[in-house]
C-alpha cells in the first residue's frame, strides 16, 4: 500500500507542478498588448479566437471543480476510515 501512496504522491507533485506552470504569466502580458493593435483580427479570426478563449475558460472551470471534488472525496475517505478504525 505504501508503494501506491508513493506512486500517487509522485503523480500529484507532477500535476501540481503542471498547474503551477499554467498560472505563470508566460505570454499573457504580451497578449494583452497585441490584442489592441489596429486590425488585430478579421471577423472570422475574431470568432475563432473568442471560441478558443471561451473553451480554455471552460476547461479551467472544469479543472477547478474536479480538483475541489478530488480533495473533498479524499477527505471523505479519511473520515470513513477513521470511523471504522483503520
């Protein structure tokens, strides 16, 4: 069982590192500047770009909810185990 916990801990550290990397500014400052250039997009490009940003936000919201439920579920496992004396 300890091996499973160690494997999961390693995966969780990798996941946390990936999420930490997502929160870095990398590129957003530049995007905030670029989008204000005159003629930045055609109407067709605007639809495409807006769709990508909306999709990225939906995926982010889903990850936030999944993370919260994952943590909540893990707390529930501990509470059940404490009640049965494990």
